[in-house]
C-alpha cells in the first residue's frame, strides 16, 4: 500500500550552479517519479545553500554599484530561490510523470515557515551567508543596515544570521489540499521563508536560515506523513565515519541515535541535523519511520533493502 512521504532533497540532488542544477534535476525527477509510480503520495522539500548565496551575491554586487540600493532581505532571497528551484523541479518531475502516463501533476508552493522570535538562536547568529567582504566593508555595512557580521574561517568577513527551529508551516493546508488531490508538491524549499507573527494577522520576514531537514520534519508531522526520507550523499548513516573501522547502520532507535550523538559521531551541519530530524519524526507518533539514504536508493530504502531506518 502506498505511503504518505515527505522527501528532503540534499544538495547533491540540485547541483551547485544553474548548469549542474539542470543536470541533477533530471536524475532527481526520475527517482521521485519511481516512488509516485509505486503509489506513494509525495511532498518534496529541498535545500538552497548555493542558490540563495548566488542571489545574495548578485544583490550585494549591485549594492556596490548603487550604494543607495537596499540589501535584499534574506527572506526575499529565500523566496526567490524557492521559485527558481521549484520551476526546474516541477518541470522535470511533471515531464517524467507525463512520460509514464500517470495523470499526476506537480506544483511548487512558495512556503513560509514560522519561527519563534524568542528562539535562543537569534541571540547568537552564526550562519554565514552572502559575499565575502573586508573587515572595513563588513563593519560599515553592519552600521548602515543593522546586520550582524563575523570573520569566516580566515577567508574574509560575511553577514551571519540565526538558524532557529521551525514552529509551523504557514501554507500547510494548501500543501495538504494539493496532496489530497493526488498532486506531487514541492514545498518548504530552503527550509522555508522564515517569518514571525507580528500580530494575529501579519507575518514578517526575518533574517534567518531554517535547516531544511528540520523544516521537512515539521512539515511531515503537520501532514501526518508515514515516512520522512532524508536524501543525502551517503547510502547509510555511519559511525566512525572516514576511519578504518567505519560502520554503516541499517537501523537506529532514538535511544541509540542519542548515544551516538553524545559520542559526537555525527558532524554538525552535515549528518547531525539529519539524524536529529529523523529522531524527532520517529518519536512524534507511533508507526512513523524516517529513512536516511542516497537519492537513487530511495525506492530500495522504502522496501527495507538499504539506507538507515530510524523508528521506535
């Protein structure tokens, strides 16, 4: 029987520039169409690191030419990245579905994700974004625009923003309606457009980056999905990664995952958020399962043939 699945696409599914993205999306579309053809209902989320960086750099370059121009808010840059990544994905996935005669359409939803303005992450912005600057340029821009800046690993200065946890998906009912109408949906791209409620009715964008794995988990919970599939560059989660005694893991319980996290087995900013998001989903309701594997192994992973499965 088909499952309701939220898929979080890793960067390798999109490439690092426009040319790579076009090539990568062809492969991605086939893998996703395979799952839909097997009868699964699919919602797709994706990262946007390289893409939103290109957008920010373009506006930063324009600001250098036109000093009176505004620095484009990060929330708007995320929206732009959702649009053009979604455009490529929905075209290729739609084309693949049409070729197979499945009668299923694919659509992108520009998705806002609410964060808590009191999230401690806002007090310690650490996520570097945008173009490199000299210290002088960075501090001048910080004074003019009220942004946070920091030196980035000896390579220069950059803007830094917070990475708060997602609270809710604003357009969740739109995503649900499309899913119930048997459409494939692309949503929460780049972790979603980060927003806060200013009052009962008004949402305001904030300078932040939401981790796409946590946003995907949040969306999977709200959609009452059966599975959260986090697709990445490795077939299985491993302990002692990169060492002679590296060991791939077929299954993980939340307790085992926490033990490995305490041992610092998973790299921050890489495998760690994937495992943490998978654990959160697995614990959110009995019967829910998370899977971490390669894009091209997703079908086999659902069948229990490969990947790392996290469940109670």
